[in-house]
């Protein structure tokens, strides 16, 4: 049984890590503030200025930030980039290949607990189906189900419809 006092003053590994996109010049003071406010660390990223990861000064500064966090006993999660949606790296990811940009990814899930015939048709002309498959679902208990991705079976589809 977990002692309730663990939640009153949790170990750092269970504490909140706020997102820190920009750091002030005085890193030591920043780490003291994180500790004083009871945070376990921070979620952070390479500085955005002038080239993001292609700028050696940004990488040097990021190393300094992480080393200062380590010295202060704080953990860190490295956030991957500039902006939303994630994965674009401030334009660096698609540099020279804008045609690879995702417009949006959706997953429609239909579960049938007995064998059945199902049809799905898009209702928005800007969407298209790029992959379709069926997966068995195991239901060993009343409130649990497991999709068996290892037993995936692709199914034929068009850009607008799948059966």
C-alpha cells in the first residue's frame, strides 16, 4: 500500500515538469526557481533563434541548459521542435520537400465483437484513405480489450471508401 505522504511531497520523478521554451541568461537562478516551486524538472528544447538545430550556438546553449539541470538534480524531457504540429522542426524537416507535409492524420476505429461486414465512406472531399486494415481484438475480461496489431490484415480500399 502506498503511503499518502508520498503524494504530499512526491519524489522528483513524480513531479510536474513545466514546458520551458525559452530560458533566461541566469540558468542557476532558473533551476533554483524550478526547485523552489516544487517541480521535478522541465520539458525543454533547443533554442529557436536563428536556425534552431542548424545553429551550433543553439546546440551549445542547449547542452549548457541540460548540464545545469543535471547539476541542480532536475530531470528533463526533450521536446522535439518549434511549433505545432510537432515534427516540422521549424521548417527544417520538410526543407526542399514541402510535398511531404501531412495535412492531417485521422484514425477511424470500428469494433465488431462478432464477425460482420462493415463499410466506411469519407464524407469530406479533402480527406482520403491511405491505409486500411483489420485487426483481431481479444477481450479476456469484462472491461478490457486488446487490439492484436501483430495479426493485422490489410484490406482493399479506394481513396474514398473501404469495406
